[in-house]
C-alpha cells in the first residue's frame, strides 16, 4: 500500500475527493450501477476505507474495487 497520503486523520484534499468520485462514476458506468443507488454508495465507502488505510494510487484502488465486484459475483454463483 502507498503511504503517500500522510496523516489519515486529515480531511481529504479536493484532488483526492475528485479521484474517488471519478472512480465511483466509472464503476457505475462499467458495472451498470445506478450512480445514486446503494451499490454506488457501497463502492464509495469501500474506496474511502482503502484510501484511509493508505492506498492512494487510483489504478490500485480501481483494481481493488473491481476485484471486490468479481468476488461478490462469484459468491452468488
């Protein structure tokens, strides 16, 4: 994980908020999820959790988000 976010108790910088919003928007588009729905909210919470744990790389956050999606899909089979 990347530790470049510094002190995790600090508020998110505007650039970080924009990155997370873009990741959620992309996820909704690709996964055909309603942007204001429960799944989008869950995805945003997961991204924030990973970000606050120190993972600040957008590519890695996207990988985590989509791997979570695949893991959920396999558990339903």
